[in-house]
C-alpha cells in the first residue's frame, strides 16, 4: 500500500450503503476520484444487518484488494463509536448495531463506519464544491431522507441530523427531501418553497459560509436553486453520486489502524 509524506495511504476503498443500492469502488486519494469502475448491488430486502453485511462482503470480494487497504463504509444513520443509533430509512434492527464491527467481521478487514452525509461533506471539502473554502461548510443531501454534514475549517463535526429539524411541526425531510417531492408530485416551484423555508431556518441557526447540495437531485439544481433567496451561497455538489464513496475512503485512510468511527 502506497503512502504520502505524512505516512497516510494514498488509496482506500469506499462503500456507500443506501436504502436501494450498495456501491463500492477503490479511490485514488491524491485526486479524490474512483480508480476503478464502481460496483453496485441492490440493497437486500429486508435490509437486515446480516443480509447487508453479506452483500457488502461479496462486493468487496469482487475486487482484488490488498489485505491492509483501508475500508470506509457509509451508513444512513448517526454512527457513534461505530454504532448505528437510529434507522429512519433502513431496517429497524440496525439500531444498536456496531456497523464497523459487523462489516469488519464479514469482510475480514478493518472497517471504518461513518454517517453517509458526513462522508459526502468531507469529500466535498477535500475534493469538490467546497474545496479551499474556509470557515463553516454545510452539506445537505436531498434524497430518500435529508442528511447533513458540517465541516468547520476542514474538521468534520460528526452526526448532525439536520434532516430531522422540526419545521411547522414536522421533520424537515418529510416535506423537503427529494422523496417527498416525488411522493407528493410537487412541481419544482412547490418544492422550492419547502427548501426555502428549510434553508432559511438552517442559515439562521448555523450561519454557514457555504451550503452544498448533495444527492441525486443535485444534478437538477437549475430547476430549484435559482428560486431560493438566501444570504448564504448555495451550490450543487462537485462529486455527485461518488461523494459518499470518496469521503468514506478518505476518512478510513485518515483514521488509520484501530479507529473504527467518529463520534
Ligand atoms: C438519517 C441521517 C442520514 C439521512 C440521509 C436521515 O433520515 O437520519 O442519518 O444521513 O437520512 O440518508
């Protein structure tokens, strides 16, 4: 395994566990890009810990990886010392599961687990739309749920859960996620009203220097970002769908041996 001048690996493997798919690829950490085509397998249904861990192990085994290559895995829940604490959009049996240990056991490797939006935010700061931005960067992923990643001067503040901010008596993700837009067949303008309310609340509470929008719908930003009136600059993600994979790989490499998660 190659290392840079600080002794950190220059390559790692990233895995993004989502509600519908599990994606993984080796990552070149010098440029923040996938160094081989990513592999995607459907998330098992029901998405129990054992079934998902088996699918992840098969995915990892489909690559010929050095034994000591750092492996990072994202998960759509707060991950505190490796353990999933909630399960808003995945099988409830994940609550209390040590994600790092479970995936580590099934892959036979040392695994670092991190919240999906934290990984994406970290990748955007290192290699994407927030590269070189000083101060407070807030990444918000608009997908099945809403995820948040808060990075202050390059340091990740883990496990913010701003998708569950209460707005007008409801979880923000119930109205402002991309899934909510689809579920209620909202026009872009209707959805933008919910986004406006959500982002205005966030900027009043956090005062970020930059907001980055992630998730698949970030590619369609022309339809809704111009409708928002915010004081904070707001831009689409630079890494699009690969941000989770890249961020998980980067965090795993940085953590080195022994560290299994943040938090
Ligand atoms: C979860 C977060 C996650 C987000 C995006 C939310 O429902 O609580 O932990 O980051 O969905 O997947």
